[in-house]
C-alpha cells in the first residue's frame, strides 16, 4: 500500500517544510501539494531540515479533483461538525479501517486543507472518509504541520512497526473488487429508484469503503442476489 499526504492550498512555506519533516520522521516520502507553490520558497527548505529530499520530490497538482481518481481511498482531515450525518473517524480508527481493507487498497491519500479555512465542501465531497483529531475544547485547533504529524505518527506506527500494511504487495484485483462493489451498490440504488438520495449514497459509499476483504466478497454476493431478484 502506498500512502500519500496531500496538502490543499497551503499558504505558508514553513508549514509545508514542517509537514515534509513530519512525514519523513515516520518513514513516509510522498507529499502532494495542490494549488500552491509555497513549497518552492526558501523557508520551506529551512524548516524541512533533513527532509529536503521530500520537498524536492513534491508533486504539484492543479486541484484535488485532478488527482482523485488515482487513489483507491481519499481520507479528508477536517473539524468535526455537529449535525453532519457523515461518519468521522479518529486517526486510530483510520488505522483500523486501513488494516481491515489492506488487501483491497493500493493507493491511499490523507488530505489536509489550507491553514485558514480547511477543505472546501467540494473537496470534502471528493473524499471517501472524513477524519478528525479529538482534542480538548478549551483549545480546539491544531496548525497544519501539527495535524500532519499526528496522522504521520499514527500511520507510521501501524505501517512500519508491524509491517502489516506498507510492505504488502497489494493485488490490483482486490482494489478492483472494492470498486466493482461500489458500482454494484450504485446500480442497486438506481433500480430501487433512490439514486437521487445523496445522504443514502454517501452513507453507503463510506460504509462499503471500510469493509475488509471478506466483507467485500460477502457484499458482492448479497448485492448480486438482490439485483437478480429485481425486475
């Protein structure tokens, strides 16, 4: 499994440099910067210190939508909103979800928004899962680099201490199975004439995206049987 860290519209070069340093200390090296060239500023290299190689290999992208299809799973990091029906996972739960799906995923991205306003609603809609960092309400925010460090640490411990996830050569067929399941669920909603229910579609997509390999196979069989029974 390849894990990438995506920074959308970061404004400060120092934050990008600190993010590069954070992911390298936890054994990662794939950093993507969207709609920003701040990483080219000298300050980014000063802050990155021993992670200048990560900065030099940053991939630049014009938008999140331009690269979204390259990933089997996009995980958005965001503040938890009251009243939002979507499910929010803590960093620990993100690790658990990835472990459950490790045979089905090849490319995963953790997406971070800009310092001032986070991810836009359109970018959040592109992501399969939402994640938040539980923190004390007395001081309810972390800066961009701190948030990257939290996720890099949690994922680094799971990836590199147990070697359950990164070293495994994932099967393309497994990733295609999950994609096919999502397509099959969309077909079912269409046949039931509820495909215009956005909340139901989003819930189904988020739920299926967390399935382990055995669950994916069982769901394929179940949905297939249901589709055969429908006119």
